[in-house]
C-alpha cells in the first residue's frame, strides 16, 4: 500500500492486517460511514450477491444490488473513481447466489451516476484460463458455474 489509507468491508471476517488497512466486519448496506467520502471504491464481484442468500435458498431483496450501487455513489467524492467487476451474459439469478448482468442492465445501473471510462469483457474457463473477449461474445456465453465457465465485465468509471 503506497501510503494510502485503505478500508475493506465484508459481512464475513477477514484476517488480513496492515497498519494502513482498516477492516470493517459489517453489512455494507447497513453500515453507517458517517461523513466519510472516498476517492476510489473497488467492488470485485460483490454487488451481484447483495440480497441473495444461497445458504437459506431465499431471495431477500431483489433491489439490494441497486441499493448497494447507490450507496457506492453516495460514498464517493466528486469525480471519485469506481472500479467494478461482475458476472456478465444472459441476465439471471443463479442458485440464489449471484446475478448475471446484461449490457442493458449495466447501462441502466450506471446511468446518471457514473461515466464509464473503460470496460472490458473476459471469458473465464478456470482461474488459470482467462481470455479477453468482445461484448458480442460475452453476451452469448452460456454460464455454467459447476464447470467454472462464465463471462465477467470489468468497468472503470467516474462519479458524474
């Protein structure tokens, strides 16, 4: 960590420690950050899980991902950067575990909040076999979590 003060938040505990890292063991949507604002927020494949409970096989809140994105927006400083990754392809909820977002879903989620600077699409065959693909190919990927095959979108965006 190059002198930055870094925060992490997760509902599950996290064992990493560093003098410049503060871990918050809490629900992101429920946590009160007070007046804290951030220069950068990084969401590595987490928003798609909000409101879904694979452990109880229940959908708790179908809008929780949008609520989380709105909270990210509210926590960013003016012109703050948002780095986002999520499963991509034919929209669905898989095993009450995660959402898969289409291009239209992403555009609607980011509209009026973020200016997308860069987006990339990736085909995941396994954690050791990842290749960059285009939007058209990513939109056609047949997700098979059992086999570890899915597409991912990565976005770098700025708060509008």
